[in-house]
């Protein structure tokens, strides 16, 4: 069974997924960061592929991506860093990146390499859903990769249900129609959106991302969904601490405050 599916089979609430950008703050920190996250009891990790124009990301992740590219991170180097990672890492791993670098690498070659190094899923924010169905679905299925799609408070119910029908892992519930970035709390409107998703009784669980940074935002999302995705907060801590284990410890503390 795909590791993402296995995770949700055994844990239905309180899931913590964490994002970091490969190559930030240092070029060679990928393995250490993954080990620290696993040791910190994180359930799943999203590894960001740096890109020069990350449209869905706010200033924190934009800067991390720019730093990673300046450090020399490429998709080829990332795959090299991940080539033996499954000797130590058993939690689900997702690659999150934009379509341009993936197409430059070659979509099928990319999927094949993902399978070889043990990647379980993909998040490609700028891949149109209809294009995925028409051009890429069969390839991702061939290589055992779950593709995770984003929905927002503005996504129509019919579209959410269509995405749900083609999903087999989880749905990424973006907390607002904005870019990534830590928030201190969620408004009543955002919590009503989480509740609306819960009341739809979708086939796939949902994880909330964009804005999770403390206990208040985590609990607000956890109340209606399977868990949360933390990105900008952890990226900031990695830059501040310059030590992956210390950054994970600080993240856990932040989510409890």
C-alpha cells in the first residue's frame, strides 16, 4: 500500500505534515531535515522543489526557494540526495513543486525517478486539474504516485467533488485564497469553510495548509479535518536555528502554544 494511504488508514485525526524547501538553508541538509522531522514524530513530509517563480507562495517560501537556487539546488541534485533515503526514512514523502521544472526534467522520467527513490505523492499547484486528467493521470498511476490537489474557500462544490472522485490520498484544503504564510488565528469565515468541507462527507480526508503556525490555528483546522500542513513557520525556524533538530523542537513547541 502507498505510504500516504497507509498513514490515513491508521490515523484519522491530528495528522501533522511539514513542508521544507530542498536546498534551504543549506544545499546538503535534505537528509538531516527528514531525519529530524521523523524523529520529531511528524507524520508526513512535503519536500519543496525550488523554483524561480513560486506563484502560490508568500515571501517566506519565496525567499527559501531563491536561497536554495543560489545554493545550487536542482531537481537532479535533489534526486541524488534522496537516492538512499528509504534506508532511514519510513514516513510518507511528497514532492511539492511547480510544473515547469518537472516538464524540463521530463514528466515520465520525473515520475520514474520518484518511484525509484521512494516518493509517495506529488503536489503541483499550477497543474490544471483537467490537464492532469487528460495528459498525466495514467503516468502517475503507472509509477504509483498519488497526486494531491488543492481546494480553496472559493472552489465550487461540484469541482471539489470532482477532485475528490479522482483523488486517492487526501485533499489539500488551502485555508484562504491567498499565498502561503503563518497566521495567528483563523476567522469565523475560514472555520465555516473547514466545517463546510467536513459536512460534504468526501471520500478523501482533508489536511489544512497555509497559515498553520500555533496551537490556535492547528486546533481550528483539526476540529473539522484530519490534520494540518505546516510550511512557512518551519521554513522560518530552519533559517533561524541552522539546525534541523532544533527547528523541529521549536515547531512542536510553537504548535502547543
